[in-house]
C-alpha cells in the first residue's frame, strides 16, 4: 500500500510538473478565439447548462456557415462551478490563447476580472448581469453589460408595476417586497429600488435569502405577515424554484410575484409546474423555436450531430441568452473587422472597439434571423449597454408566454446613479475618466 | 549513498538544535529556495504564477496556520474561511479608512484582527471538545459570512457588497505584475513558515502538543489549557488572517464573502490532513495536492485528446479527487509528510537496507 | 398570536425535516464512531436515483402507473444504497479501523466528493422532480379563532408525520430486534462486541444501509419539496447544529435537537431578524447549538464524555 502510495505521488508529481510547465497548446493559427467560461456542475448547473449550450451552439453555427468573413472561431470551455477562484484560474488558463472577449457567466467572477481585464486587454461581456455601474464606458473601458444591468431590470419592473396599477403615482402607499439572493448579485438592485421608492412613495421591504436558498420558510412567513402588494424575486438557481414553492405553500398569489430575468427561465418553474401559473418575470431575450435563426441552427448544427445539448433545449430562455451573448460578440468582431480589415483575426483591443461601436439595427436583426424579436442595440463610448429594452413573460403552467409591451429604463433615474457609482469607482481605483480623444481612437 | 549523515558531528547545542541537522537537507532547501526565488521568476509563465503558484503559496500559508491549531494543538476547526475573511476585510478597512496605510501594515493589522476574532471563537474550546467543537466552529464561519454581507460598514458601504483594492505596493515597489505578486507571497510565506517552525519548537509549541496528545494529562503536569489553547487559536488565526489578506488583495483583487465560504474551510482542512497533521512541511504538500491536482486532472482529457464534455470531465475530476483522498488516507493516515519522512529513512539505508 | 403560532408550527415542521437528516449522522456515529459528512451527498445520491428511476422504469418496462413506478424506483434506489454501503465498508471503512476521528471524517468528505461526481455522472445534473403525491396547497385551520385563520402547509405536515414515523420505526428496530441489539452492542464497545461473536463488518454494512434508507426517505421528502438537484446535498449543513445540540449518539436527541433548532431559527429570523437586517437563521442555529453545548458539552442526550488519564 505504502509503495503504491509512493508510486502514485511520484507519478502525479512528474505528471503535474509536465502538465504545468508544458507550453499551453497554441491556438490554431488564424482562428478567432472565444473562451467559454461555463458551469455545468454544482448548485447552479440546471441554469448554467442551457446557457453554456447556447453560447457554444452559436459559435458552431458561425463556423458551419463560413465563419466571420471567413475567419473561423476557435473555442474552449472551462468549468468554473460558479466559484470565483476557479473562474480566475480558467481566465488565466485561457488568456494565453488571445481571447476576443470573455463572458464570465457569474457576477462574482465578473467582479474579480474587472480589475484584470484592462491589464490583459480582454473585453468583458456581461449581458444582463455584472456591475450595474459598468454601463459607463467612460470609466469602465473594458466592461460591456450589454442589453441591461440589474438597475435597468429593477427599473423596468417598477414601471411594469406602475402600469399594472394605472400609473406610477398609484404606487404611493403600496408595499413592495424584494426577496433577494444574499450576494452582490441580489444586492445590486437595492439602491435603484430605494430611489424609486422615494420618488413614488411606496414602501420597500427587503428580505434577504442566504445563498443558495434552499431554506426560505422564514422569508415567506414574513411575506405572509407583511402582506406586500407585490413581491420582486431576485434569485438564481435553486433559490427561484424554492421561492415559488414556498409562495405556493404560504398561499401568496403568484400573480403578485415578479422575477428578474435570472428568475424567469424554464429550470426555475419546471419543477413547480402548474402551481407557478400566473408568475411573471422579465424577459431579456425572446425564446421559442419559431425564428429563422433557431430553425437554421437546428438544421446546421443539431441535424449535423454537433449540438452541444439536447435538441429540446434549443430555444429555451437561458439557451437563447447564451446564444445572444455569442451573437453580439460575433457582431463585435464583425464590426471590428469592418474597421481593421476584413477576414483578419481581431485582437482583444480591436474587439473592444467593435463592442463599443456595435450597431445592430432592425435591418441587421432581420439578417441575423431574429426579426421582431429583439430591439436594436447601439453602443457608444459612454454607453456600453446599447439597449435597455425588455419585455415581461408569464408562466401559464407549461410555457412562458411573452407579453407585448416593451419597457425602457428611465434614463433620468438610472443615469445619475450610474455616474455617481462610476465616479466613486474611478476615485477608489485612481483611474481617470476617458476623454474624447480616447473615444475617437 | 548520497543521503547519509555519517560523519556529521554536532559539536555545539546550536548545531544539534538547528532545523535541518543534516547537511544534505540544508543543501536541498537552499537549492529549493534558489529555484523558487531566482529560477522561477525567470522561467515561469504568467499562467503558472497567477493560476498555480500564487494560490498554492497563499493556501499553503493558510494551511500552515490551520495546522498549528489542528495538527499541533489538536483543536479541529471548520471555521478557517471565516478567519481568512476577517483578515481580508479588516485589512481592507485599514487600507481605505487610514490614509497612506502601507500594504504590510494593513496585512499585519488584518492578521491581528483575525487573532482577536479567533481567540473569541476559541473560548468555547475550553469546554467543548472534538467533533462538537468542529461543528461549533462553523458558527464562526456562518456568522462572518453573514456579517460581511449584511453590515455595510465593513464593505465601506459598497452597494453590491463586493470590495476591491488597487495600486498595491511595498516600500514603493508596485505589486502588480505576476512575478512581483509571486515574489511577495513567497517572501511572506517563507518568513511565516520559518517563524512557525521555530514557534513549534518553543515551550509554547510543546505545550500545544501536550494538550493535543491528552489535555487532561497535560493539565495535570501543570500546563494551563486556557493559555495553551488560546495561544494556539491566536497564532493560527493570525497566520490564517494574513493568508486571507493575501488571497483577497494579491490573488483576487476584488472579492465578496463567497470567496471565503465553507468550501474554503473544508479545502484547508483537507490540505492539513492530506499533508500531515503537525508538520510544517505537510502544509505545503497538502496545498500542492489540493490546489494542483484538480487543475491537472482537469486538463488530462484535453491533453490526451479525449473528447469528453466539460460536465463529464468535471464530474470525473470530482470522483478521482475524492477517491484519491480516501486512498491516501488509507495508505498513510498521517499524511504526505509522513510518506516523505519514510522516504527519507529508506534513502538513508539505500542501496543497502539491512 | 395567530402569526406566532404559524411561525412555531413552521419551525416545528422544518425541525422535523432537519431531524430526518440528522438521524443519518447519529446512526452511523453511534455504531462506528464515524462522523459521516457524506450524509448530504448520500441524500442527493438517493434522491437522484429515486427521481431518475421513477422516470426511467416506466419507459423501460412500458407501463404508465405513478404508484408502481415510485415503488419500483424506491426498491431500486434502496438496493443501490445497500450496495453503496457495502462498497464503502469494503473499500474504505474496513481499512480505516482504529484511526482517529478526524481522519475518518476526512475520508467521508472524500466519499462525498466521489458520490457527488458519481451521482451526477450517472443521473445527470439537471433539476428533476419526485412526485409521490405530496399535497402542495396550504390549508387554513381555526379560522374562527384567529383572524385570517392559521396557515398550515400540508406538505410539511405530511413530511413531518413521515419523519416521525421513521424515527419511531428506527427506535423500535434498535430496541426490539436482534440486529438492533447487536448494533447497540457494537456502539457500546467494538472489541467486546467482536469477542462475543458479533461480526463487526456486517454490522457496519447494516448501519450504513439503514443510514442510506434514512437518506433515501430524507431525499424523497426534501426532493419533492425542493426539486432534486445538487443543492440538496447542502441541506446537510442545516442538520449539523441539530446533531451536536442533540448529542452525537442519541436518536431522541436528534429529534428534540431538530425541533429546538427549527423553532429557534424561525422565531429568531422573524422576531430578531429585522434588528440585524435579516438572513440570520443560518448562523443563529449554530450559535444556539453552541450556547447549549457550553452548558452540556456532550449535547442534550449525548453520552457523558469522561476523561481518563
């Protein structure tokens, strides 16, 4: 036994030395490298997996249709398990392959990478999550919270409630509870909600849920005690389905329960089924298999036997979100190629320029095969978000039903908050706001 | 043949009491330090520093601290992550609230704060023992997790509860590049390892070990359990706190309490047990095993060109990792350090074992 | 008053569910001196097996009957837990006899890593559901006495009753059967038990199987409540304060401990939580246990720890 142990230790040590010192295999020459940070295991796997599959399928789809102006995309997945230290390790490992951009797929990892990315010149694409303040491209040169942040999400939710009540002024005297994941992810929307509460005179009740959120009885007893007019759900992973189940168990009407876009996907409600009927959540992206793009992906990727996940999953909410992330990244590379040379491999800096000058208009959306399903996205030097449009979808017991109204975040509410937070960040980090010449470059 | 102590006579007490009494050992350690301080900075890749060596060094330091408590004093703690967090957040607060606070100063003050908290949570150990204590230390873990999330003063009123530091420097030298970070961590670890090694050879260290071996007997021969246990908690928490500062400031840069979750506590306890209880060397072996092994296992299918899905690879890594831990516990319950010393024993007789 | 009672009931029922998991810890510790950290992983593994076989078996055999599918899945999952117990004993425990408690504890942590990986490889890592027909909608009682009535979760009530039944059955098993007596003998003294001809290895397999059974029942109840997915293994953390509060070696202790922790954490969260900003229940449970331990270091019903030199 001891001898075996010795042999094993020796073998592991030798192998380890070999693995770690060997130069990381160079990427295939002429490929645009997309690192894919994912989590397919652990507590958040049910949500992480379709997301990861969407990201991967779109990359495969682009490769199957001739690449980006002929440039193929090289990609590699790295499992983070939603853990920050593992995410940092993945980032460091994949960094040597000259990544075009990186989507950390977790708020915690985003925080850790925000400092590293500018040094390594890797843009961070955090579609619908990450730091709310990073919308301000003047300070966060390398962060791109495309399509929305937690603040725009919270703003849209309050607007929706106002609409339901027949005007934002009708919210006066109402009680709105926020049941949130007790982490930076869950806490980000609070300043905005507080501001809105002040503006409209509603009472905000904060109910934190300790991560991962398998035990929420006390929280929902409080909801029952306080009887809020509306409850906002700000969860991720198991917390969402548990919250819905506890809402059922305490008899809180699901119609009064509204989730953020991270609480409104199939894994969150699947297990609750018909009991979750009436629950609504923000829909950052469309879903379903009717669009031209999805039909094409099914044909060119899944029918060719290359699908990353099961066929039934294609078109689900989080799958589509992953797809959009890859799509916008590819569009950024395209934009960059238009400036720096078609058919060439873009560096991280060039892709960053592409992300900053993204202009996906109605025409382009049509070409991408998503006509009528997403709103135009146009980024600029100061606005790294591009669009704040979002809809609401409701669970009818078996599927998510999209509601027609679009909401846009109110700039007069969001912008001062963003500016203040970004300035504070800049002071803390001793960085200067970018001036006009930097923007033009 | 080469590794033999014949003919090395000790002529003074000092020579008899040195840490490495055998000349070959001194040479080996000297070479190791030379490689670590001179060769590595020149030869290592950025990935090696940032993803492997820096986490390894910092966690080895934390394991070293924990080993003092568990391995030398016999008090099992599952709250190590908590003390790392206390160190990190305390240092952060000293850094942002006091102008011109140097990194080293913040680091040591962070360690001292962790000491205070550690002693506080160590008090129950005077009455509660063994596994009961182990579970009770989880109170520290969950309490600090909660406190750093909920009490916004600790995070300087950051809206998200996540904090970050930038522009680190020591005596004017910036700690920004991977090599600088690596050298900084290495220096701190070396200093603390030497200090810890010497501390365990003092009267206090011997008292810890007496308490570990049997606390009632130790009390009978005149060792004060209060003093011995609380000093162990203090020293251990200090080192763990410093490791927490390094983990947060140097390795992560920006962090939230989840960086010091209960998983971290278990991970550190693993390092101590796999490495070897009551051995400074063991902390390094354990950290190497626990930090590096999953990274290697993760890359095996990739290197061999086996097309395994990310999820399968990750599950297999879990399984192999778990199985190896059980295997090593069965093969050598006293850890890799014991295996190392057996190896050295054999080497002394090699090639002519009697 | 009505709300207080609701909280109290909620706490009692949550506590019963904690006891169910705590029971697994106590059984194994009692009979083999192993603090089994893999209990959480066993709960997950058992629940995954149950959920997936209930889905697969009707497909394989081509029938459509929920009750039969659940029964068969239960049988298969239980068989799997017995095999697991046997393998763990064979490959791991029998080689670690006479080791220190902490080494054994770490070995079970190793086992839990292994089980996490194995369970997810075999059964997948999506979210699955167990449908054993638990009622989901709440019930209102005493509507005449209190304004708005008292809300009782039927699901929790059923779960608590099942847990109570299981505890009773296990207590009878320990007290009345020959095997139970052998288990108690082993718990008292390994060597003495062996010397009068009780096969230690077989006893351990039995104990781990019984713990596997407890894990399976806990997995089904929790799984039907939360959905079967990785996070299920984390509920073990809720059971730890229960175990030390009640005493590592006491079955009644696990029950009473569960109730105290359940009620304590719910009441604290609701009546004290707002002063601290909420989310205090997780650490409050541990602090509560710590407080009890300071008075009784061996837990409420644990065997008195006698120090001999």
